[in-house]
């Protein structure tokens, strides 16, 4: 799907008759719980809380979608490359609990309690889940809440009393909400715009490690490395592990190009003159003995070396759109 198609679908929903609901993700001693937040809208009041929240989140959704190139494909997360302004959809086998919570709300399961001030504290809220739409379709946003978003009553805060022309101490905690989000669910699919923040929120490291190890296993199966275990030494590097994941999920080389063709290519392409990879004595396997050679091998398996048919020039292309 192109970004333009997704944008049009969501905007069409936002242009209709829609409402907003909020859920709080609470950190407790046992687990993270999701509870419905009751928004009080007083009849006759000029400041309608739901309307203000809906306007704020709707605007940020539209602005974020407008920032993407409409002609770009929505990319698989497993194929994430070096580009900064791209929209991804989640395609890995294991789903983080935070994303599972979005799906449980989408499927209308798992949320039966309402946030209660007698039992719950604002300081327990680590995230908000924002549902915007109607009974037929909706977009569900995941928004991380940080400690700075909570104004505790122990901070000395003053509130104006206009009709008395004076200030007095405000004696309650305040939850501050900015209109932003890190990922969202639409039609059952999770979309991510900020991979770095998503990884921190979802404790993504363990999931990437599992996926990267699958790539190492597949590389071992084709017997192109003399010392495949050295790839495991680099798994603490999240960037390297993520590039390994691309090999398993989206490589145009692994299992599709013969070992002989891969090795012959490394002997011919200009890039390898300044970034060589050693080959064993029998000429049928690579030897990865430096950090640089490991990175070069990953680029090779991710098909990051291209030749222009127009100019016959060679390029290193870390971000590629299929044509």
C-alpha cells in the first residue's frame, strides 16, 4: 500500500461523525493494566473536554500523515532502512505487549474496569491509548506518558481565582497531555512512524534478537561463512541486529542467489576494493574477522549495492523503493 492510500482512508474516517475515548495503561506491582478513562463533558459548558481532545489528536494525525511522501510505499518494519521520514507496518512474528493492548481494544476484549481515583493514581499512568472513530471504524493511538507529564500536588502550584482577584494554592495532581503518539492501529494493522521511540517503549530489543538469530541460522544453513558464530558477537548492537533481521524477512539474496555468484560479485564490485572480505583457501566461504567485514557482509546480503543501467555506475543504496 502507498502512503497516499492509507492517508486517504484515515482522513475519510476523520471527516465523518466521530468521537474519542481514552484508556490509561497503569503500571502496578503485578502487571500493566488498561482501564477506561471517564471524560466528563458538562452540558452547557463552553469548554467541552472531549471536543478539545478530539480536535487536538485529529490535527496531529493529519499533520503526521501529511509529512510523508504520498508516493512512498508503507514499508515492512523488518525492511527498515536508513531513511528517516518513512511509515512502517509491523510484520514481525512476535508482538510486544503494548501493541497487543491496542489489538485487545480493537477486538473489544480485555478492558472491563474504569480508572477510579479511590483505587488508582495518576502517577501509575505510563501510557494513554486514544481511540478515535465510530462504531464501524477507528484509529487507535498509543501515546507514552513520561514523568514530566505529571504535575504533583507537592509542587507548589498557584491557580487564579478571577472573581476574587487573587491566587490560591492548587491542591490536586494534574495530568498533562500533549497531542502526540508513537504508533497506531488501523484496520487490524500496527503502523510505526518513529522506530527509535517504539523500540524504547516496547522493550523491543529481545524481539529483534530473536529475529536476528533466525537470520544467523539461515545464513549458517547456506554455508557461505567460515565462522558464522562471529555474527552473534554483534547482537548487542541494535542497529546491526535490525539489519540482520532484514536478511531473514526480506533478503533478495539469501536463498535466491548462489554462493558462487555472491562471492564472485564481491570480487568485482568497486566497493569491496576498499572494504574487502576475506575468502577462505578453497574460495567457497567468507571469513569475517573484523567489525567492518561483518558490516560489509550484511550490506551484501541485503543487496545494498546497485548498478545504474543508465550510466553503468555503481552505488551503495541503503534505502530502496521497489519499482
